[in-house]
C-alpha cells in the first residue's frame, strides 16, 4: 500500500535496529483518511471471505479495527484486554503473550460472551514482529472453537519471525507494508 509506505518514510522514526515509531499517524495521533484507506485495502484482500467479527488487542488495534469493520458491513469488533479489571466478566478466554518491546509476559483476555463457535474471525493488529500478540489472539479463537479467516497487519517487520510462526499454524497473513530492515536509521521495504 503505497500511501502507507510513503507515510512511514516521511514520518516514521527508528529506535535501535528493531523498533519503528509511527506515533504521528498510527500509535498516538490517528490519521483517519489513512485508516479509511487501510480499511478499504483489507476489504479488497479478504473480499471473497465470509467474516462475522474482527478481533484485536488493546490499545492500538482498536482504532484500526473499528474503521476496518465499517468496510465489512459494520461487523462487531472485539478487543482482548491486557489488564485484569473488576468490570471484566470472570468467564474469559485467556492467553499469555510475551512482549519484546516491553520485555515481559502479560495475559490477554476476552469475555466468553463475545466469541462463539460459529464466528469467522479476522484478526487485526498494528504491528507484526515475533507474532506473539497474534498467536495469543489465535489461541483465544481456538478456545472459543471459532475459526480464524486470516490476519490483517498494518506494518510487518519481515526481519522478525512473526509471519512464519503464524503461517505454520495454517493461518493466512496479509500485511499492508512489509519492512525488510531498519538498519542505520534507514527503512527499507520488501517490495
Ligand atoms: P509481536 O507480538 O508480533 O512480537 O509484536 C507485536 C506487538 O508489539 C504489536 O501489537 C505492537 O503493539 C508491538 N510492536 C512490535 N514491534 C513494534 C514496533 O516496531 N513499533 C511499534 N510501535 N510497536 C511494535
């Protein structure tokens, strides 16, 4: 997706050799026009699939998922929660996720009310690195005996192994911008 790649080159900054910071349009301030293009692009890529629900993880995934959902006929968005809270149902599906950006393992949870065995789920997230967040979401869908139609990622870092780990489970991955490397402050795309 050319507009996304141009935006990453124009506004993205690099932290070390592995982290890309895109706060100006994706992770802090949100560019709604760009998000609409993202929604349209995911719809085109999954046009032949029946999708009943979108699943993501808080916080950055929520905004993207809500706009994407509008391109799939306003289907519901469910987001996994990262924090235990008294207002979360006690009956939950749970998975452990290791975050390499925070260097810690945390639990993600969704209430059992919102994912059913007949659901056909599109998983959406902002970044794909080592695949732990997405694999945690896949695990939650499996616990619910629902099916994963595919995974839609805004920015994939191909120098980390997320894609191969997810594809090894038989799940299709579609990424809108694939970063090959971010060495020496230079962002290089795969194609
Ligand atoms: P994974 O679970 O695939 O290792 O990492 C994906 C999650 O970590 C995403 O949900 C995202 O929040 C965060 N993440 C991983 N790499 C980056 C990055 O380079 N930049 C930003 N902003 N977030 C990242």
